[in-house]
C-alpha cells in the first residue's frame, strides 16, 4: 500500500515540477517579447 502511495506522490511531484518549468518558460518568453516590442 505504501508503494502505491509513493508512486502517487512521485507522480504529483513530477507534475508540479513540469508546471513550474512551463510557467518559467512562458514568463521568459513574454518577458523577451515585451523587450523586443519596446
């Protein structure tokens, strides 16, 4: 039972890290977009 919970937590952590990377990429992209526009 604990093994299933461990896999579940691992999956959630992986998703959170993926979201963090995506948000950072979008933020950097918008920042560079605004800098080129100005």
